[in-house]
C-alpha cells in the first residue's frame, strides 16, 4: 500500500525535459518540423469540416491528414511524414492480422479561448507507449517522434480543432507489425501512425452517472498478461464481458482480478476511484493488470494538491460493498481521457445491486471534473506544467 499525501508529493519534479516550459511552443516546434508534409489534394470543404466539428461523429470521421513513420529492423524509424488520410496498403500476411501485435494511445488537442492549441501531458502518453511497445515486443518510439508526430498532425489540421468547451480533436497514435510473415516472432517491419477525429461532449445534455456491471466470469487480462499495456488485444478480450453488462442494463463493466475474483480492477477503458465520507480517496493500485491512466495519475496529484489523502491499494470488492451499504462510501467515479471524470451511480452483479450517492452525480466528482477540464481548457492555473502548447 502506498499513501500519497501533499507532504511527500512536494518533492516531485516538474515534468520539464529541456528546461523550457511546455508552454513555449518552440519546444514542440522542433519535434514537429522533422515531418515532411504531403498535402491532401482533396481536403474536406470548409462547410463540410465545420459541420463535422459541430456534430462530431466520433471515431467514424477523420481529419484530412495522418502522421506516419515506418520502422524496419535494418534502418530503424524512417520517412517521418504527414500524408493524406486514407486506407493503408497491407499484405494479408501482415503479422498484426494474425497475432495482434498492436498498441495504441489516446489523447486530445484542446483549443483555448485565445485560439491557441494545446496537448495535455503528451509526455505521459509517450512514456506509456514505450512501456506498451516493450510488452508487445514492438520497437521503441522516442518521445520526440511520438510528440512530434502528434504536433505535426495538429499543426497541419489545426482547422479541425474545435473551439467549444468539451469539443476536441481526439488523437489516436498506434503501432502495428506490418511484416508479411506467419511465424511468431518480433516483426522486422512495423508502421506507426496518428489519426485524428473530432469529438464532442461525452455526456450529451449534462453529466449523468453510469450503471456498472461487475463482471467476474470473463476478464480483460490476468497476472503476467498485458493489462498494463494499451493494446488492442485487451479490448477484444473485454468485449464479451461488456455485452453481459449491456444485457443487464449497464453501460459499462468493471472487471475484478482474474486470479482471485475478489479485487476491484477497472472498467474496460477507464480507471476507478472511491471517495469516502471523511474525504479520502481510494483507487486500485497498479498491480500490472491495470492500465496506468494519465487521468488517474493527474487526479492523484490534484487530490494531493488539496491535502486530500489518496490510498492506492488492492480494493476488496466485499469491503467496498459493505462500505457502500453502511454509508461510508460517498462517491464513486471512473476516469479517462475520453469522459474525463464519470460519476458511477450503481454497481450491479448477479449477487448485488447497489446505488451510490442516491444515483446522483457526486459533488466532489463534478468539482474534480470541472477542475481537470478547466486546466485542459486553460481556465484554471496549470501548476504542474501539464499543458504543451502546439501553436
Ligand atoms: C486508456 C485506458 C484508460 C484511461 O487512461 P487515460 O490515460 O486516463 O486516458 C484506462 N483503462 C484502460 C483499460 C485504458 O485502455
């Protein structure tokens, strides 16, 4: 168990790489300038683009360009380019199609009131992408190439970054084994791309608590598996469980640990926090089966900033059930880049059906959501230098 308090967080280093603040766009400019631009000859018309930004079809429609880097065993990463968005040419024998050697990331580009465009902690995503690559035996991509590719794409397609609050350009970096080979080994050819899709508010018509199905038959991962890596395979493994949840009237599923089926882990794509009546927070510790969310990490820091204790530990499902029943638990919420902070109103399984905070969004949950969104939108002071200015 590790307890974070404001006191022992004080000595944490600010995340500066070269001494320059992330608020200085020249920091990102150098990384982005290594990408050669091949312009899309048929970009979306102004009218079409504005329509897509206004009524985003998240994950269905993408901006005019994509970032692309190719890796081979002999030459390493070459051909840094921004090219027209379009289908990839892939050999049917490509390893990814057979053995799922694939990893991805997700982050957003935010437009502030003055028109400037920013990223939230892209260095944290870069670090996680390297850890995911190591786990899947894929090559390492440098921080410079990761952040540079995203920045170069945002710069090229800057008109695609919306202005309205909670409207963003969602960036999806991903890497996969493209080598046509049916043997099982490290790939000798790999592609890395970034695509971008305009996205709108996660909750249309105000923040609403979600109902959670606690799944203990099918698991997304297990001990020694790929739980801490952001890889497509975890998501394919989670689908059956997600549909069991849907069959029980729940929007999302919370997975418990596969080894003992007794500890709370996380949702299919979001981490979880429990707030107790006395104000302290608890969240499942990173055991290797849980994805280390950037939002999770940021919330732990924000809580420490306000002298709120955060306990990272293995949370026993039975204990949590007792604490909800006895009224000790005040609020439960999920967090991730897409929805920021999401109140959980109900926990349900074959054995129990519990309402949290009367099924209403918690006061702290909502305040935390506002604070994080405020930092991302440039409305709240960015004390930890989390925001990187693209332009
Ligand atoms: C991406 C992801 C999260 C959230 O991570 P953020 O960095 O906060 O967006 C949580 N759990 C899983 C399984 C994920 O894939």
